[in-house]
């Protein structure tokens, strides 16, 4: 039986997934990391958790985070980021510019690829850098 909590796909399998498919996976991974981070900070009301989660997952915040991570990425990680950033999306939320949304999609694609490869240590390392930069 496949363990979907601990994925271990090959590079070829990940490369076969569409750019937006990787971003779809990364969107979920990024949000669960944000929710876990916020819960670990201590007691907050559900309203506070929701508000803070929305603040972290919105495209403008993700774009800012992507800019901070880019210099730290390996060439392979940059390739997954570029795949997401260059994906052809059909709509951009009103709260983001097309450039911000492209960067956010790139970050999500990177996080999706790292998760699917089973590289959760690197995923956690990058997320930790993001949360430390906000402190």
C-alpha cells in the first residue's frame, strides 16, 4: 500500500507531472506547513489561526518568500521553481499581480516537487528559513 504521507517518487516520475500539477501539490504542502507553524506558536483562537494562515498563503507573501529563497536553491530546485513560475495560469486573484502570482506558483511547484521526492528535510529547511525571516 502506498504511503502518501511519505512519498518517494523518482525524478522521472516528478518530471512527468505537469507544472500546475506540482503547484497543486505544493499549495497543499505549503499550507499544512503554515498551519503547523502557527499552531506550534502557542494558543491562538481559530479566528487568529485562520487570519494568520490566510496572510501566509496569499500570493503576495509567497512571492516575497520566493525572492528570499531563490539565492539558496540548488540548480534542480531552481528548475522546479521556474517550471511553476512559467506555467500558463488562466486566472490571477484580484489580490495579486500577475508577477506575484507567477512567483507564488513557482514556490508551490518547488514545494510540491520536494514533497513528492520525499525530501522533507530540505522542504522543512526552506520553510524554516521563511519563518525565521519573518521574525
